């Protein structure tokens, strides 16, 4: 009995640590998006381009958390306790998925803000879909090829060959295209919600200042 209980909590601890790591990776492009796209200057220094490259490499980690639903399904088979699954595991996974995708949404909102401020608003939607497509490739490489963002530096040849193989194979290409489409739809929905909440927050703040 004690051994079974220990195994359950060990399993939960292992996966919760992994979720925390994925959220950390998702936070990297979010923080970089504020540095790259929300700063007062629009000048593009060498440091800015390096930051942009890191942003592009780590951005797929944010929507990648959507695929963590497979671990939720796995947990339902591995942990027999319905209460642990319902009260502990599901809230943690759902919260992590939402936070990760919200990091993706805010990053792209910041990206669009930068383009609009630079007078390049006509490129906002095409660049959004290009971003969805590139992130879909990154998600596929991460989920099925088990590659990481830093492999671009540590194993560039492996990343390049894996990408070319997947983009020239019918089945991976279909999965990637479907993933990009899903990302586009979910992004549009979450973008409306995020902007709506932000506008509501600003409205409440304005009302508070007017009362003061």
C-alpha cells in the first residue's frame, strides 16, 4: 500500500517538475517579446537580432504545451485514484496549457504591435500565419523527433535533416499543416479574449481615476 502510494506521488512529482520546466521555456519568448517589440526604440542593433533569433527558436515551446494533453490521458491510465486526477492533475495540466498558450498569444500581440508601430501593419496577418506554421514545425519536431530549441545550436545538422525529411513526407506534412491551422484558430479566439480583458481592465482603471 505504502509502495503504491509512493509510486503515485513520485509519478505526479516527476510530471509536475516537467510541466514547470515547459512553462519556464514558454516564458522565455514571452519576456523577449516585451524587450524586442515593446521598447521605445525601433532600432535594430546586433543585440536585437540575436534576441529575435532566440525568440524565434523558443517560441514553439509556448504552444507546445497544448500537446501535454497526452500526459493527462496517460495519467488517467497510470493513476487509479479519480480524486487525484480530478482535483490535482487535471487543474495543473489545464492551467499549464492555458498559461503556455497565453504566453504565445501575448508574444504575437507584441509582435503585431511592433509591426504596426513600424508602419508594416499589412504584414501582421501573413506573419502571424507564418509564425503559426513555423511553430507547428517546431511542435512536431519536439513531440515526435524529441528535439529541443537549443539543438539548433548543438545539433544543427540533425535539426535541418529532420525538418527537411518531415516537410517532404506526406504524413508529417499533414500533421504540421493541421497543427498550424489549429494554432491559428485558437490564437484568434484567445487574442479576442485577451484584448477584451485588457480593454476592460483599462476601462476599470480609467473609472477609478475619474472617481479619485
